[in-house]
C-alpha cells in the first residue's frame, strides 16, 4: 500500500473537497433558480445533485478527520489550525483550506436561502388550505397602533361562501 506524505495527502483531500463543494454550490444555485421558476424537473435534478455532492463531501470529511486523528490532531477547526501551523510553514495548504471554508460558507448561505423560499411557499400553501377548508385559525393582524393582534373569527369554507 502506497502511503503519501501527510501534507500531500491532506492537500489532496482538501482539493477534492473544494471540487465537490463547488459542484454543491452550483447545484444550490440551480435549485434556487428552479424554485424561482417553479420548474419541478429542474428542482428534482438539482436536489438529486445536491444530495450526491453532500454525500461525497461527508465521505471526504471523514477521510480528512481520520487523517488528522492519525497524526494526533482533533477533527475540528482548532485541530486543523494546529495542523497547518505545524505542517504548513510554506503556506501551501492554508490557501486551499481557506478556499474550502469560503466555498462551504457560500453553500451554507445558499442552502439557508433556498430553505427560506421553501418554508415561505409551504406557509402560503398552508394558509390557502386553511381558507379553503374553512378552518378556524388565528390570523395575525395589526392594530391602528401597529401592535400585533389575532383574529379568530369563525369562517366558512370558501366553497360555501
């Protein structure tokens, strides 16, 4: 079994992780576009791609963690900082790590934004269903003073209005 030097192996894992994270970022952008245009086929394709990229990233993260632990470092940001301090005097791996952190951060932001869009659409559908069913639910309103009040007046299904 060929064993690569530790720094070379770590850099290789980080570089592969950047590739997967960049592909995840692209899938999240496609997901956002599909949500905006309500393109179900494009959404399904983007979600499938996203799931595969996350799975690949999880595998690479486990490989990275095992490598760090093998060398006596914690598998967290502090452990990586210590590792880079000890092994990367020439600052060759640090920029790769920084790039990965940057791409992952953008992925997190995109995923949160997409989740917000999905949640907003879910709430809209729930409200429409409540109205159509004539269910008594509390509707948030604002008073003349700007304070939040709730209306829970009885309503009838829209089909019986």
